[in-house]
């Protein structure tokens, strides 16, 4: 089969690799009909995620048709159309029973690596380094899905692949980011990053009752999309002081909730960005937390800072004093996708949200290496790339 494989920093190649097979009794194999490049995949492309190995198949946003079923999988059959959540979860451990599927205790065979880095291990994840299991990803023609009886959600006719694909990751991620804020009617929510997750966080904040949503970014076409599709007020951080502007927009109080949908590769004009780049180059920090610092400093007293943006290691100049002295709540986490798939599918079917608004590029899997560059460099007004393997 064809698959998009990682060979090093900025080196993706579509190659012929062996077809996957059922290895365990609860596995299924899915023929991929639609897959996507996620913003967090760019961290792999940029070389920021350790334990990648040459030839690793990437991608964790995918859906398709079941073509093989393990003997213990009773809820799916060959021919079913399914969306597969990016966290691999057993459904039976303490955390899965608590609905915290991205913390599954049984799905990461390399848990010892994660324990050394983070203290405890989260779940395994498709196509996202050996630190998180070394599982082959979904930018391929076929994928083996462990615990296939737990994660994948069956999609009936009447809804398109494009409408449901993002149930695999970024729609639940944006929704969980907004839900974690505890939004009440009349609240103001500021979102750093008008990429796919940020846009879905804005749309979700609206669904959950926010009166005002403020988008913070520097790319005009992304800000325009936030304005047109999410009803957001916009702030271009290259043209104004973010903190001063947010204070002016909120009567000096600050937003009720702040969402960092950027993560480890934050950008900013001026010396702060240069400082973090130097610290990275000297290996004195692994991530650039510029957006996170701003979100903490901007949030109103007693407010919530929600962090769906991916962070992998260590950061510098974390304003813990602001968190403690101003009674801020910080909520984070890889998304518990399984928890949200069916409720969000119902919202899609009712017309409450149309996730397809973020799609700007529809390509073939063969185009993946070039598409990574286009997405990272924000060429051709790229917001979201979806790819068909055939």
C-alpha cells in the first residue's frame, strides 16, 4: 500500500509499504477513504517531537471502510464506514471507565518512555512517535486499529466523509477546549490561534453560549475566516499589543476565558520570540510558550485558561505568580475524543455546526509532502488539507 512516511526534519515521502493485518483479537483494519494533515503533525515535520524513526507512517485524522475484523470485535463488520479517534483506548482501564480516554493505561506499549519524560504515560496515538506507541498512522491506504471495538464510531448514510472526518480529532479538541472553560451566557472567550483547532474552539464557544469570541492571530485570511464563520472579533498581534487591546475590549477586566490553540511553536514579533528561539537552539527549553504566557496574563482574575495546543517538554518564563495570585484555573489535556464523537455527530446531523468550512485544500495522498510545506508556510491561504488515498 501507499503511505506517507517520516524520514527526518522536513522530509516526508509517500512510499510503498506492507499492508497492515489484524494482529490481536480486538483489531480491525480500515481502508482509508479520507485523511488529513493536523497542525500537530507539523511538529513532527519540524523535528520537534523525539523518538520518531525513519519510515514511520504519520497521520492521526482518518476515516474509512472496515475491511477486516478481529474475532473479538462484535460491534462492527466488514463494510462499515467508521471514523477513528486519534487516542487509542482500551475501554476497560480506570481512566477509560472515567471517560478520560486519552489517558488509557493499556494502549501505549512504550509507556516506559513517556514515564521517563512526563512522570506517567498517556495513551498510544496513531502516527505520533514511538514515545506514544509507535503505531502506524492514517496517512495511508490502510490502517490497523487496535481496540477496534472501542474507538471507531459507525457512520450511517446521509452524511459526507468531509462532514464527519474531523470527529477523529480537531472538532472534539476545539469543543473540549471550550467546554473546559465552563462558559456561561454573556462570557467573553479569547482564542490564540485561528488555525483549525482554534476555529473549532471559537465555533464551540458560540455553541456553548459565549456572547463574544475574540480571535488572535497574524494571518489575515485566518482572521477573516474566524470573523466570517465564527462571528469572532479579531486582533492581529503584529499590529497591536495583545494585552492592551484585550483590556480595552473588555473594559480593563480581561476575557473571562482564554484558549491557547497554538502550542509549542508560538510566534511573536520582537525580542520575546528571539529569546525563545535562542533558548530552543541552546536546548534550554523545548517549546515556545509565547501564546500561553499571553493567555495567562490576559485572562481576567478568577478566569480559566484552556490549553488544547500541543506542548511536549519544557518551557521557560512560565508566569506561575499570575496563576496563583490571580486565582486562575488552567485546564489541559489530549482530547478524550471518544467522549465527544457521538454528541458532536448529532450536532452535525442537526445542522448546528458544519465542520467543512475549514477545508481549503483537497488533494491526493501522493501530494502529502508538498502539502506539509504549503500548510506550514501558510501558502495559498491554506487552513486545512484533506487527502484521498485513491
